């Protein structure tokens, strides 16, 4: 062909006969001859000359597309386009696989050479593409294509479509063999799949990407066959191996498929494939993993739990059941640990009573320290699991929090009966009191700290109960000067403020302010008192009635001994000077005194008695007389009979006073006499008579409960008024839900209490009923 002269421009037959042998070389016929630059240029020039010839001889007989001549106008190309199309069809049909050659290998080999040739062929017919083809398509002929597209379409119609089932069968077979660890030529698979992408041609818009062929012919079947393969494999593997082994296998298989998808699949297929794999390998076998999960927890197999979580994380719908299982397990383990603590405590208490029959068991035999540390230990154990195994996933954090909230508030120690109020807030307050009191022994409070306090408080539902108990114990520490350090107290206050609302700690803050402001009064009173012989040191505390958990009790209308009246008068006068109009009420049921008692044997130092204010008045009376009848002593002290009896009893019990007659039945007889001993026998020089008085403890408990109930009532009514003022009208259920939501940060409100609060506001005409079970706000 190189020696021939170029054909006459415009002569179709001569031109085609000239270029036809070169097309075979360009596309890669069986001879696989090399296309020389001279050959390439001759073909290009012949096509160019034919298309640019103006004196066309076009007629209908030369075209297989009737009507083309009226669209070509002054551009030539339809006849040679038709011949090229026919040539491509015949060329593709003439291809055959070599003997013993896998069809897919033949297909890929020919495809690679054909697509290279089609690119060159497109350049050879460049002039026709740029003018005639472009003109035809702009005139609406969507069945006319550039030469490269024409070649690919003919390949699709006559090679790909006719052999699709065989191609897919061999692709899937090679992939399965690869999954079975056989060595295969992955390049063959990759090229074959890629060919489907190139064959996805939108004939209406050639520039628009089209994945139709890839999606229809390969993607759906590949994903379906892959799922089926792993469905069979996973069931067979699990029937012979453990769940842990299966999870390891699952991890490896998923990694392999991800690597395979990067080699074979288009980006659009990766997500559907993974979803299918996750369903087959994980979701379908989730129950087997759930069943194994509890055993892994028992054995603390963090590595395998992490593996399980990572797998299930790929199928979010499987996580909730796993989290629920964790939550239930935590509740069960916590119940066991707390039951064991209770049993151990009761056993120790029973042993102590057996060794010392006269010793009475302390109220609520459970040690606050042991109880709180048990709660903290349970939380710490499973917090580690959530942190390490579940990577702090929100679902599992919520499961841990829900479980902790349950066992902190409901357990055999906190709620001995289903209807009893939880004791955890009170025990936590006593825990704090334990390590904040100055009198606590270091050995007893080791490992007790504010972090444990705040952690458990986080899960307490009725935080207002803790706050009331904490405030009551704090008040005792403050008025008795029994705080370990102001820095520790204020540090706890700061932590409480950080983790709760300011409203929660407002009263506690004011208590500290009262203590500081009382210092000035104390200094002034000391200056005026001078060197008072009876009172060597006196610390008056001015406490705001609404902030401190103390109430003035009429039973404690104490008669002040003459020796102390001057001191009391000084306090009242000095306070009134600065705060004219304020009423002072003395809380004689609080505070204590230290009394020097010269009742020791000669040559021994005097005793120091710690006594209540009532006990102080009793002892001072014996400075005037060594013996009094019950009636006389009661008249001197002045408090109610039950209070007087409670404070007199320790003196008789610990043999500071001798009772005549000594029988218990005669104790409160008006004529019974009480005589102070001349020589008090005690191994300790400091004796504490502020003993545990049941009546006072019961009174404190009642006061606390009353204050909590009153505080809750006020909170609920205030919340209702605040909400109704903003909304003007609300349906009953909406109002109830919103109030309950607001209250949950402080306490779990009962519906009956909320109903009473609504009724109270209706009676007071803050709100009124209106149609449709609704309320309206009354200004």
C-alpha cells in the first residue's frame, strides 16, 4: 500500500480500497503488523481528500441510510461512514479465541488492542468527525457517532452482548477461585470489568457518563453472587468454629473484599457491596455474637469485645441490642456486688453484737464509704470497657449511664422495699461528711475524695435529697467547728457548682458567707466580754433562717443560767446595732460547749466535758447545789419534758449523776433525786456527753423530709406558673410533661405531687381550667 499513489479525491471505491488494508493494521488484525507512520499518513490523507472533495457524486445507491444525502449538503462523509461501520462489524465478528484459550483471556486481549486501534482510527477520520459527524448530530441524527464511539458500540453489539453470559461466568469463577486462595490473573478481571464501564455509552449525550452497562450486566450480579458465597461460607464456618474465630475470619474477609473492590469495582459499587457483605457476615450472625458477648464480658476479653464492636459498628442497627445487653449485664453485676456488700456488712454487724451483746447496731449498718466505693468500683470497671472496647461510642455511654442511674438509685441497700425512698442521696452526703470532718481518722477516710462524690451524684435522681442532707451535715460541721479545712469545703462547693445549677448550691454558698460575717461579731463580743471567768471563749453564729437547715423549736425554750445571761445580752445588743429591726431566735438545740469539771481525784487534771446547751444548763445548776429533784432541775432548765429527759439521760447512764431511786421507771418521777458525784471515774480526761439521742435524730430526719417536701412543692408550683406565664394556655398533658422535664435535674417528680400543685394554683387562681383539658394563665 505504501507504493501506491493516493486515490482520486471523490472516488469512493478507489478511496475505500486504498484505506481498507491499513484499517486492519490499525485495529490489530491477526497478522499483528506494525503500523508505520507512512501508512498512517496515507490513510489519513486519503480520508481527508475524499471528505473535502466538493464535486460529490453521492447517490442513494451508495448509502445504506436513505435520506442521508439531503443532510450532507456540501460536506461528504455518509458513504465512507457506512463502509466503515460495515467493516467494523465484520472485523469484530471475525475474531476467534486461540485453541485452549480461556474466552475471558481472549476477550481482554482483543479488547485492549481494539480500543487502542479505535483511538488511532478516530484520529484517521478526524476530519470526518469534526465536520460531517458533528453536523449530522447537530441536525438531530443521534444514530451518527464519532469513529471511536462507533467502534465501541459495534464491539458492544457484536462481541460483548453476544458473549455476556460467558464473560460474567468466567469473571465470577476467577473471583471465586481467588477467594479460595487460588492464584489467578487479576488483571484479566480488572480489564474485563473496566470494559463494561467504557461500553456504557449514552447515544443521546456522548459526553454524559453512563454506568448502565456496568450496573446492569456486572454490578448487581456480582454483589448477589458475593453475598451468596459468604452466606454459605459463614454458615459452614460457624458450624465448626467458635464465635471469636468467626469474628477474626470475618475481619479478614472484609479486608480482602475491600482490597478486591479497589481493584475491580467502580466507586458507586463499593458501598452497596459492603452493605451486602455486612448484612450477610454481621447482621445475619448478630445473634451468635450477642450470645457470646456476655461470656466475653465475664472474662474481661477486651480485645474480642472490641473486635465484636468494630464489626457491629458497620451495621448500626445491630448496636442497640448489644448496648441493651451491656446495660442489663451491668445492672445484674451491680446488684450482685451490692447484695454481697450488704451480706458482708450484716455479718460483721452480727458478729460485733455477738461479741458485745450490749452494743447496739449503728443505724443503717452499711458504711457510707464501703457503699459509695462499691458504686464507684462498678462504674469504673464498666467505664473502662466502654472506653477501651467501645471507643466511647455514644450508644454505649448512654447504656452505661442508664445502668448506673438504675443501680445507684435502686438496690437492696438504697431501696430495701420497692416503695421505699432511695437512701443513696443520704449515704452519699454522709460519705462527704466522713472525709470533710476534722474528727475523722485518716485510716477511716483513706481513698475517700471529691471525685467519687461528684461521680455518684451525677447519677442520683433526687439531687435535692442529697443537697438537703449535705447541707444539714455541713451546717453541723460549721457550727461545731468540725471542718477539716475551709479550702476542702470550698473545693467541694466549687465542684458542686460546676456539675449542677447555681440554684442547687445557692444556700450552701450563703452558709459560708454567714460563717465569715459572724467572725466580726465574734471579735466584737470578745472585746466587750474581756476576761470573763465563766465563759473563756464564745463563738456566736448569725445564721440566715431561710438558708440554714435549722428551725426554731418551741420545745427548746431554754432558761439561760445567770452566769451566761450577760454574754447573751452582749450578742443581742451588738447585732441589733448593725441590723436594726431583725429578729433573733436562739437555736438552743444546736451548738455545744466544753465545760471544765473539777471532779477528778486529787492531783489529777480536771475533766473536759463536751455537752449540749441543755446539758450545760443542767451542769451549771450543780454549781449551786449537789442534789436536785427531777422537778426542781426541770424547772431550772425550762425545756419541754421529752427534751429534758433526752439530755439528762447520758449523765445518769455514764454515772456523772446518781439517781435515787435508780430504777428506770422512777427516772421522770418529780421526787426522784439526782446528785452529782464527788469524784468522776473515767479513763479519758475528755468526755463527750453529746451522745446519739434518738428523739433528736428522729426530729432531724422529720425536719429534712419536711424541708424536701416543701421545697419540691414550691419548685413545682413555681415551674407551673413560669411555664403558664410564658405560654398563656396549655393542654394538661403538655404542661405535665414540661414540668417533669424541668424537674428531672433536681428530683424525680411524682404525678400525684404535680397534680396537687396544679390544684393548689387553681384554688389560688393563678391558673384556670378551660376547654379541652387545658389551663389558662390568670395575670
